[in-house]
C-alpha cells in the first residue's frame, strides 16, 4: 500500500514559483497560443488572404476565375476551362499506378485551380482534403482562411489510375510545370502550355527516388519503450509517501508490471506530490538523466516534474512543462524532462535524501498515472534543434542567410497543401530542396489541422497522403513529424507510428528541454522561440546539463517568434556557447536509438 504521510505540503520548490507565476502553468498556454500553429495560421492568412486563392478557388465551379478567357475556343471549353491529361510511365513505357501528379504555374495562384477528372483515381486525397476542412472548423476565427486554402490546394494534385493517367480540368491558358513522383522512382517534370485547347503530356520516371518508405519498418514507440536502466517500477511502494494531494496504487492501469500510481485531485489548482525516501538505498545518480512513463486524462494545463533533494536540502528539478493543447487521453508516453531549476549549491547526487514526483495543474481537476522511472547516461555535450514550422517564405528570405552565415542548420516542418497550392507566403518545393542541399532537414507537419479531432480513418488517409508526398518529393526528413497545434491523443500516436519514427511535441512558452537518450520517440518537448532571454536560458541549460533544447519558430513578423535582429543575436549566442551543438532531428534520433 502507498503510505499516507503526515508531512505537510512542501512549499518553496525550486521552479515552482515560476510555474505558478505563469511560465509553467498559465504562461505556457498563453505563450503557447503565441507559439500555437493556430495563431500562426491566423496572422499568416490575414496578411495573405489575397494570395491564398480561397475565394477564387471556391468560385471555380461558376467559372468566374476563367471569364477573361471567354471567346477563345468553343463555348463549353471556355465555360469549364481546359483539361490536361497527364500520363506517368516508366522508362520502358509501362504505366505507373498511384503516382502523384501536381501542377505549378502562376495561373494557379490567380484562382484558376484545376479540378480532378472523374478518372483521377484519387479518392484518398480528395476525401482527405475535404475532411481536413471539417476537422479544423472548431479553431479560432481566422483559421477558415487557411482551411479554405487547404481544401482548394488539394485540387492541384492527384494520383494516376491503373492506366497511369490522370486528367485535370478547369485550367486557363498559360504555361504549367507538371511534376510527377512515385515511390521507388526519381521525381521528374515536364512543361506544357495550354493555348485555347485541351492538352496532354507524358512524364517519364526512372527508378531511384529518395530511398525512404511511406510506412515505418517498426513501431518506434514499442521498440524503444524502455530505454536505460530501471530505477523504480512502482511494484514496491513501501518507500513512497503522499505529501500533497491524493494518490493511490492502481492495479488496473500500468505501463509495466502489475500496477502504477494514480495521482488525482478535484480541487482547482491543487498540486499532487508523492515522495520516495532515498537515504536507505543511497543510490549514486551522478551524471545521469531520468525518464518516467506518464498517462493522464487531463492533458491540458498539466506540468510534471522530478525533484531530487540531497541530505543538506539542496535540490534539482526536472520538469515537463506542458503535455498537449486540447485532445483527450494520450495514453502512456515516456518523458525525459529537462532541468528547469537548481539551488545555488547543487545537490550531491550521490548523497540524496528524497525524490519527489510532483504534478502541477491549473484546471478544475487532474488525473495522472506515473510508472517506470528509469536512468540514462548523459551525452558528452548539449544539443540544439532549430525547428521552423510551416515552411514560410520569411525563413527563406531572412532566416536562411543567417543560418548559412553562422553555419547552423534548421528543421523545416512543411504543409503539403500549401506547397501544392502555390501559396506565395510559403517556400516552393524547389526552394525547400535547395535548403535541404544546404543542410536543413525537411520534415512533416501533417495537414495543419488538429489531428486529435479527426476521425481515425480520415486521420490515416491524411497521414499516409502527406507522408507519400514527402517521400516522393525526396525530402530526407520525411520520417519525422510535427503535430499541428500541439494536438494529439492515443489514437494519433497509434496511427502516426505506422508512418513516422519520431516527432511530437509537448510545447511550452518557457525552457522545456529533454534528455537525449530517454524520450518517447513521438512525444518530444520543445520551447516556443518568442522570447530571446528564454531562448538563451535554454541554451545555458543544454550546455550545463548535456540535454537537448528544441525550439519552435514560425516567422519574424509573428508574436510567437523573436524578430530578425534577436534571432541573429541568438545564433551568435549559440555559436559562442561552449559544449553545445546544433543538430537535426535525424542526428537526435540516431543518438536515441544507438544508446537505447
């Protein structure tokens, strides 16, 4: 049984005041909204409504976008636009079924979006696109701008049928670039001109491609579920006591073994704390990181920490500051939280008194299970991942020259529909491939809808279609995914693991680091890069404790991202800081798997 202790509620915890003050509790949600893709979408779309092609795309059925072409060709052609038949075949002339075909051209961003013909053979993409719009309607007001854009831009792409052919209709006069790709084939393109009549073209693909696969070879969360060494599996609770809130052993819910500990409260803002005595065991935890399995039915407004106190009263606190924005039960996941606070005199990790597991919350109630605490060796240095969401043109024009100047790489999370749709405020495929050649990593960002709110079948179609696009496009970071809006649940994690090896994230507006060898592959944490001082503090922590700081930026014009001058100062700070290295997700994943 878990012993009831008469210990009074602990106060004055290192890092606790920062959480209660808004950085760990309320502030991650406030600044999380700044960093949340919702606001990014709002502001981006507000400033770019004329470019998004929403209204003209929607009007395509009434041909308002094609009225300027009236009088050329026959009457039905000018009313409906012209059609383009695209055949994709091998070098031997054999048709390729399921090849992805899409168009690029100035006419597309002017509102003349092509429509799929009846024989497009692309039910997955079409259904997925329509469902994305529905899935995101519950978002804030201006999201409809991006949702319309996403729906319309789905019409720019299709898949070939059994005869290797797809027909796109509703096209205006002009020159188009036709691009085609398929798994295990190298992408190719052809230029075609429509001049007052229907047109056709053939794109030939040679064997090759990126070497990436759409589906994963194994479930990374199962393969790497228990890294490191066991420290406490919660099977024997004789050394544990309750010091704040409520807790009990739970034989019905466990990550490993026969039971876990359930911590709960129905009182708003009441924290929960359980404490283990370490003096009797006297473990040496010097130069180690830690991880713990966590599950919660209340993922919003939750922060979880491990606090070690030595026999002299000095403490060090490791904290996961946020779990998810919305969504229901994410199921079991592992967190390897980063250091957020340490007393002036650091604790002697080989002469410890207690370990506290603390749950902070700002909601009306909270329910959290904890299990399987493990220890991990530390790497030789600290690491930094500079993650930029949405593939915005601002990065290409303003941030990428700084990256090249300072010799650091970025990870770009891109949105398929926005690229296919030719949005003027996002990078083109060519520009993304250029950045990949320069050393950046191009990773997935879903469909920019809340994955946790989608029907499972729609979700799988969306995830598979997005992954196929990235594989076909030769984006070498296609095995990594950023959840839009920091929104996920157990169903999302289950489906995504069939297509991606790593990603996440638990996003917060304050320092939010991770251990390198103990994190859940698909539930990584990151820090919103809106405040220069918080960014610098994260670098200091990564360097001092040999952990990894993952940052989230969007665009210099947005409140959730530091401005250009501050960003250059930040890059200079990274370069000038000893014992820290900028890496990509691929580098981080390699370290995680090699040191399992």
